[in-house]
């Protein structure tokens, strides 16, 4: 049975993409301890940070519980960026450096 690596839901055979987060499904979930290293209420912000971490060769995944079928003003859900527990320290250091660099560029 295919699984979504982000949402961790199991789907019926034949489904290729998660209908919630549009992530390609995988045949098996790898059992890792994942920890939250970054949160935001904006999906683009979390995707940007995920791409930055992956450019530093740190595997990351997004956990979003946003319901796009429910129209509401503003974003009420928190979107989480997770990394493997063994990469958490490196990821947090990278995120802090990334934020500091962005602040310096804005000044």
C-alpha cells in the first residue's frame, strides 16, 4: 500500500499522489524520529526553508494540517518543518545562520 511521507496516511493501490499535500506517495515509510525545527503559518515560507535545508544536504519534510477546502480569511494552521533527529542540531544552526543573513541583507 502506498503512503504519504509527509502526512503519513496510507492510501489504496493506484493512487500516486497525496490529495492533501500533493506529495508523491512511497511504497514504504522509513522509521526515523523526526523533530520540528521550524514553524510558520505560511506554506511558501516553510517550503523556502525546506529548500534551503536540502541545499545543505539536510533531509526535511513538511507537515501541514491546513484545510484548503475551508475558505477563511488568514491562516489559522501552523505548518511544521521536520528533520531527522540526528540532523536537528545542524538544521537549527543552519536556520539561525540563514535568518541572520537575511536580516543583514535587509539592513
